[in-house]
C-alpha cells in the first residue's frame, strides 16, 4: 500500500479542491482483487494502515493525466537531421517526412521510441497514452512490442495499428491482421483474470488512404472485437475533398456505412468535418481527439466547430506527452480564434480522457474516491494566489506545469518518486539516441 499524507485533493470534473487529507491506495496484487485502486481517503490514515509506504506529504494530489491521441513512433524524430524536402502542403509533409520515417522503423527502433516516449509521459504526470502506431516494414507483432514497453514502464495505454492502403493491398491486410491479433492477445489476458494495463483499439490512418475494401474490413474488425476505430479524419481540407471526389460522400458517412461508429470511436483532428458529421458523431457517442499544437505546426487550420462536439478529449499527435502544455495551447489557440469556450471547458476535455479509459477498461478512472483506479499525480505546487474549485482551470492555464510534478503512481504502483524515475531513464535515453541515429540513417535511403 502507498500513502499520500496531508495533501489537498485536486479534482477536474466537477472541479474541486479538498482540505488537507490522506489518500491510501492498494498496490497490484493486494487486498483480494482491489490492487491498483484507491483504498481510502480521510484523516490520519497512517494509524489505520501502519504498514503503508509513505510516498508524499503536502502539496496537491490529482488523477493522472491522459494523452488521448499520440504517435510514440515519432519520439525519435526530435531534432532530426535527415534531409527533408520542403513541403508546400500537408500531404507533402506526410510524404516527405512521416511516411519515410514510419517505413524506416524496425522493432528495436519501435521499442526504443516507446520507452523514450512513455518515460517522458510519466515524468510529465501522464499515466495513460492512447497510441496510434505505424511501421509498414515491421507490422506483425509491433503492437506487442509497444505493449511490452508500456508494461515495463508501468504506463497504461490503448494501442492500435494504423491500417492504410498506401503500402498496397498486402500491407493493408497486414494492418488489419495486426489489430485483430493484438485484440485477441488482450482478450486472452482478460480471460485469464490478469490485471491489464494495455487495451486494444482498431487503427486506421485516414480517409484518403482507405478504399472501400479496407473500410469494410475495418468495420468488420470493430464489430468482431467489440472495440472502437481510432482514425485521423479531416485533419486537412484534402481529406473531405478527396472523399467526395472518390466516393461521393462525407468521411463520417463512410464509417457509418460499414458500422464502425460507436461509443469507443476516436476521431483524431476533425478540423474540416461538416456540421452534419459532427451531429452524427455526437449521436453515436464518438470521441474527438483535439491536438492543438500539431494542428498549428502543420498549418492545417482551426476547428471552428470544436465547441459543438459533445465528447472532446485532448491529445498531442506525437508532439511529446506533456498534457498540461497541450492544455495551455488548446486554451490559447481557441481564444485566438475567438471561440466561445473558456479554460474550464478545456479542463473538462482534459478530464474526459478518463471516460475513454472507462469505455475500454471498465471500472472508474479520474475520480479521487475509494475503488477508483489509483492513477495519481502528486504536485509540488505552491500557488501565489488562492487555488479553489472555481479557478483550477485558470491555474492550469497560467501557472501549474509539468515541472511541478513530484511523484506519479499508475495502478497503485509508484513510477516516479520525488522527481526521480523508478526506472532506468538514463539507459532508456542512451538506447533511444542509438536507435534514433539508425532511424535517421535508414530514412536517407527512402524516398
């Protein structure tokens, strides 16, 4: 058991700040199946649980943060020196950089990417990452490599493989097969009553790289696995334009026709969806993953209909894993666009990643109460102004940052203590640098 003492509990939805309290959580394997959950909240819990390991005192304790859309395979792209041709539009950015990079990934590079990106996530207070993976030269078994890296770190996640037609029919079918294989692997773990940290979604790249056959196979995979599709849609104007040119219909209509829209669906970006498509997403209970920094970096525009989506979550789209930084950019970019939302609306989006976890894992996430998942962040934050329920979002937008992270627990198990990772971060970073050099060199021969 781990014990946080005399700390103020910081809840995001509804916003709340408690008086100083203790929180005790069961570690994995403890308490007859209660391992990984919050055991109790109250005063002087050290007397009730004298054997508990004291891991934090004072400060603030919040639920762990969720990155609801990421690409950990991009973790080794930082500072890339491989020559990249100038790109006049978003499709050329994909062709000149990202599609070259993903074709250069092998399994050792993937493992290094996952460990480096996952370690960075934990050190930013992110306890769950929803990842969207691609490695056309190393498809089979790639999701298990990711899963093993997540489990080695103790990071929670939802994984999928990015199915696409851009590498031919054989590559497309291999992507479908990897999604199905991995979902079956997760199901076997569940059936053996193992406590799992990693779940499976059904992955797809984007509408403009998916033909009718691949769409139908994705719909079949969604229904047979009882998962949701995780797909980029309408990130750039080209995607809906191509959908109408090649298929004569909206992007969401294509998903609806193959019965791939449900309450586990994750639509990444969605900048150029129509009001009718947003209404369909809301009707089906689909999530929209908003990635403000990536949209800005790729100059694809702004989602003017963001505030009309019912279930917005926040992701990074591969620009690291710092969700407090992402929150700030989401707030400021929205204000610049003169949108109607305030920081509190984006605080609800940040929290809503936990509802996505509940959809896949079951149970209770993001709630500081007995029985909820013990995914927790202890913050070393001494605010210069009062911090209370009504201004939590303001403190996140203009004050609290990942630098204030003190300790992190996932599933009741401490992963960072007093700012020191409880995994070999130096070895992870050293191997990442070695594999990044290999990746960049391999990319030089890919056009």
